C-alpha cells in the first residue's frame, strides 16, 4: 500500500476542533433526545476509529483486524461486570488493560512485512479470537451472546436509562477524554517519532529512533483505546456477542476512518458521524436495499474526492472558526 | 485419507480459480479490487439463469459465465476502475467495497435473497471409487478445469506477446507506452480477463459454496488469504497457496472438527510471519 | 456529472440523515405500532423476507384496524447482529412508542432484546428463533414459531421405530443446533438407538465435505441434520455428491433442512428425505391452500415454516388487541395472549398459558414430487405437541 494519506489542511484548524466537537455534542444532547441510542453508537465507533487512527494515521500500520481489541474489550467489560463488579469506570480500565496486553503480545506480528501481510496477519488474529470466543461458550455464551450483564450506575449516581441518555453522555465523556489524551500523545516527542517512522522508516532508524519499540508501544496503546471503545459498547448495551469480533467490524471501522480521513484524529469522529447517520437513515428508509446506497456513497466519495467532500460538509464550521479568529471567510 | 486429500485439492483448485483474478489485478496492475467476488457472483447467477430460463446445458454455461463477467469487467474498467489506478490503496479499497455492496443489493433486488441452485447433469453427480479413493465426478471436473486454467495462464503470461506487454506495462508504464504499447488496452484486457476467470469460478463454485447475494462479502476473506499467502507476482504462488489452504482446511475439519476453523488462520499467520512477501514471491520486488 | 451538484446533494443528504424523523408527525392516539425487527440483509435475509411477507399478507387479508385501532407495521433491518437488534428495539420502544416488538430471526437476536421487553413492559413476539430457553428470559416474550426440541423429538422417535439403529448427528454450531443435538440424542438413545458421532459444523462454513466424509466413515443408518433455513440445499447436494445416498444412509431431521422456500431447487436428491416439522406448504387444508396461493401471489416465493411464524404472530397480535378491546397495556396484552387458540395454515395452534410457547401438531413428512414440484408430504401427525424440555420441568 502506498501508505496513509497526509493530514488534511483541516488539521491546521483542528486545534480548536475539540471545542467544536464539545459544542456540537452538547447541542446534540439538548436537541436530539430521540437519537441517544444512535449517537451513543456514533461516539463508540468514533472512539474505535480514533484508536485505529493512532496506528494507521500516525505510525502507518494498517490493520484489518482491529476488532480483535474492540471485541476483547467488549467481552472483558461484560464479563467483569457480570462476575466481579458492576462499576463502569473500573470495567473500562480492566477492558483497556486486557486489550492492551493482547496488543503488546501481538505487536511482534506487525513489525515485519508489507502492508498486505499486516492486513492479513491482523485479520487472522481477529478471526482466531472470534473462533476462540465461539468455542469458549461456557465463558462467552458462544454464538448466543453473553447475557445477564448488569451495570452499576455511573459514579454511583446515574443509572443507565431506557432512553439511552446516561449511556450517551457516558460514552461522549469518555470519547472527549480519550481524544484529549490522544492529541497530547501525538503532539509529544513520542508522537513525533512515530510520524518520522511513518514517513521514512530507514531515516528514522538512522537518527536513532528505536523503531520496533516505538511501533510496539503505539500498537499497545491503540489496542487499549480500542478495548475502551469495546468496553463502552458492552456497558451501554449490557450485552456481548460474537459480531463484536467479526471481520465486518474491522472492515467497517477502516471505512469510517477512511471516510473521515486519517492522521488528524478527528477524522474518525467525522467518519463515524457520517457513516452511522447514513446507515441509520438509509436502513430506516429501505430496510432491504440500504447496502446499495451505502455502496454508492462510498463510490461517490472516492470518485468525487473525499477531502473536498469533508471540507464541504465542514465548511460552516471552518467558517465559524475563521470568524472566531477574527478573520472572515473559510480558513484555507 | 486419500479421499480427504482429493477433496482438499478440489477445494483448493476452486479457491484458486476464484482468487487468481484478484492476484492478477493486485499483482500485475497493483489494484486492490475487493469487488472481485462480485464478478464471481455474476458468473454464478448467469449460470443459474441460463440454465433455468434458457435451458442451456451446464457445460455451455461455463464459457457464458466467463464471457458475461469479462464483459462486465470490460464495461467497468474504462468507466470506473481506470480512474483509480493512480489513487491510494485506501481509495481503491473504499471504492471496490462500495461496488461490492451495490452488487449485493442489486442482485438481491432482482433475484431475491434465497440460495440459488444449479442442477448438474446426471453424469456429473456421480462418484467413482478408484483404488479405494472416492472421487466425485464434479470435483474431478473442477480439478481438470482449474489445472488447464493454471497452465494456460502461466503460458499466456510467460510466452505470449500479450504477456510480455503486460509485464512491461506493469513494470514501467511510461516506458512501455513510449515503446508503443497501448497500456490502456493491455490493462483493459487484463482486467476483463481476470473478471472473466472470476465469473468462471463463480459458475463452478456455486455448486459447492452455494450462491446467494452475500457471496462477494462472504468469500472475500478467503480470496485475500490466498493472494497474501501465495504472493501476487506469479501464478504458481496463488495456485500452491490455494491448494495448501484447501487441503489444510478440509483436513483440519476432518481430523479436528472442534478446531477446524482455527487451522486455516493459524497456517496463514505462520506462513506470513515466515515469508512476509508470500510463499512464492520473486523476493521483495514490489 | 457535475461534481459540485454532487457535493451539494451529498451534503444535503447527510444533513437530512440527521434531521429525518425529527419532522415525523407525532403518533396518533388511536394507532398501534408494531416494531418488526428482522434480518433483511446478510446471510439470513431469506428468513426476514418470509416473515415480512407473511406479516404484510395477514394485514392485507384482515384489514389494518383492530378494536378501533389502526395497526402500523414498522420494519427494521438488523442484518443479524444482536447489538443492532437491541438498539433498534430500544429506539422503537422509546421513540416510536411501539406496543409490540416482533420478528427476531435468530436466537442471539431474541436473547439480546429480552431484557428490554421486560424493562419496557412491551410484549415481544418471537416469530422465528427456535432455542427453547428464549421464553424463559422475559415474561413478555410469546413465541409463535416453534422450538427445536419440539420439532426434533418426533423424528427421533420415528427413527427409532423405523429400523434406524445407528445415527450420526450433524448440526450447525449454535444454540438451536445444540438444542436439536441434545434432544435427538436423549430421545433416540432412550428408544434403543445409538449415536455414533456428534458433528458440529461452524455456522459460516462453505464446505460440508469433510464432515460428510466423517459421516460416511461412520456408516450409520441415518444422519440427523439441523442447519438453519437456507443452508439445506448445499448440504443436500454434497450429501449426494459424496455418494452417501447410494451408501444407504438416510437423511432425517427437523424440517429446516428441507425448507419449502428452496426445496424445489434441490432437485431429486431430496426425494425421500423424512423430517418432522410443524409446517409444510403441502399441508392438506383449505386454509393452507389459500394461504400458499395468496403468499405466492404477493411475494413471488413459496412460503416456508418461517412465514407461518410471522403470519400467526400477526394473528396473535390482532387477537390479543381484540381481547383487550384496544387496551395497549403490555401486561394485559400478554395475559390475553396466554391460552389463545386458533386455526393456522399449519393446523390448530394454541399458546401455552404457562410457558408462552406454541402448542401445535407435529407432522412426519417425506419429500415427494407433487405435480412438478417437490413438497414435504405429511404422512403422520402427532397432535398438540408441547416443547418436551418444558413439560419435563
């Protein structure tokens, strides 16, 4: 593969993007109560996409099996809540640790080879995990899914309600927190060294960056974040099922990230919003043939040029940003 | 024991026909076509329709499936695919998955979501015992067709003028066109040919794998495994990889039915770790 | 194509996605909504099509008004993913204020949604999923399809009585398959039969060959098969191709393997296969003849056993609403459903008051050629069969 896309020009304005996302999120909480469940899903997918962006956009590691970590997070959080303790935050920490450990253990697999090799090896890991979850049905419930997960209220105060309000706010908070941390991470010397490796591995090695150790580190971190996203899904649906580990899940998240754009972290969020909204809307309008329209959307996005599309959608926001900076017109 | 081996070979051969078109587009044209399975599906449905509506015999449907899928490739290559040769692999993945989704929904719309069936002629349905090895006639046919195809492909690529033009066009597009090779035409025919083979594979495979609108997505993983393990620089690579996977899968399911699904993935990971470029690559040329 | 217009329309489209529904008119008081969640895409789409078609047929035949309420059917596609099913159910309950949840094509989908039915006090009509435990998961679940123990044990008894001494079981590796395997084994061995091997085929398995080779090596009198609706034809072909029919091995099982939807395309291979099930498109009643004809006319496919689950599910909803005189209280509706009895295309059907399970006739059928088509022709009837695992408790 020719490597990930360079960051959009948009990355330049993304310094304020946290605030935009925060504002949009707050507005959505107030204005769109009908959509809490969907928006919860968006937040989870967004976090998952951010985790993939950490390795894909910043370290140039392609993966078709990121669902392995997501799924492990799902099952860990669900099992922890079921058998040990129902506290959501504690569960997330455990899910993150479990997924990160798996990331560390499998990092050795992605250090060698071409992009195609990496795609297939990561895919293989996810599929093996899927089979494992299927076979260990005494633990995971197998193909029937894991039932009977009961969550304690968030902070002991907010119970997960039927309308999905608590779930959405909870996922949103975690997403924003993780975004904040991820931005600090990629801007740190560590993050810079990753980008150097992405852009030219040989040169990075030559200036003394411990390439393999850095790649393994970011892979582990990314796995942990994916585990948190999975944990959120398990906790907010109080349920775990095999499709969390499915190939479809890995492929979808890659699509989401590519739609939004790699290498600036907010691409995952944007992609998640677009993809989930389209999916939700289309499958409500035409339950049988929505796949056609999703497919058409992907084709059109590629042919028309993704960057221009995203910019067109975001132009109101960039314009606002321009205003906020005391300039008129869209920031180029 | 030998029967299992025979089944594995037949299964592997089938995988090869289905995946080798992908190996061609990926290896020779450097294009990731995840909609590859859609061409195979087209071939399968052409066979089903031609047999039920036109009453054509099964064997006559095989070339027809090839032609229709090739024609489809010939229409889509200049209109859509060509625009993406220069783009990144991500765009190609996104684009071709989009096409695959559209194909799934379109077939569903026209043909319904139920399993389609091909009624084989009587002489293909039988089974013979030769030296204690039970062999299905249909599987024999598959092996025959695929072996012929593999040899034919190898000859075309290495011996014919078209083959050398193609390799030249791939190695250096600019120089090739400077030498008077019509690169666009070479790519067009290559793509159509790859699609046609997929169509043929779909027609042959419908009997074994079943045929429903989700076909392109269901078998995408298998195609990718074959291509990545086999490497994309030769024809023999994917062929041997297909056989290996076919045998490993069938034998794994037979001898360790509880572990069956693990076998194919584990084999893949081990091979890829050992030979990251694929088993049979020309070194790190790409 | 003008790219700029394209861009604009794309933008408008995604904006529309966010706003769609915000403008939907508020639900009128006299409308009763039914949220029908089915796999309409993906590998189990045929189940969804059958049930959706049958539900619409019922509404067409019986009008869209019951007890002064207008019935509105909201169809959602879950593509067979449990977390989607659950989210859709949540939205249907919270946003659309549905009175009934219905559908549920596979066991995991039903199990995932069960807690919501309890919490929202919404009756949940399981039309397709066949694992026995489903109805235990919520007092609001009522089943109109079948359970696998129910459809499996008649064939086990029949096999033991009809000179089948040794059998191999081959089932899809998920809860309904395991249910079928367990029930068959216990009934068959209790009746003196012997199970030589128990094979479980992964759900997503393109090739039955190695499993069938094991069956052949064991050389039993019969192979007991359960595969989900739609997969039967692949199994059947490979069975014949492997020469197992010529080796004298019979196929028996619950009727899923000779699914009416695809049976006709299987060809002569399927002739003579004996199965037990609750519904056959060839069921000889005037009502069923009319049903099959109307279903074919409307949906262009032959109805299978999934379809009657959908048809009777709608019947159950209509009858319950009539009984409560339009009261949409979930507890009252479930209470009204218990013990209801009516004539279905499959024969007489009763909802067990204790377990909320269908009590229905089981038929032993054999695949035969009727006219130009293959059909499951019934030749033995067991009346008013309950789920045996629940009777035992």
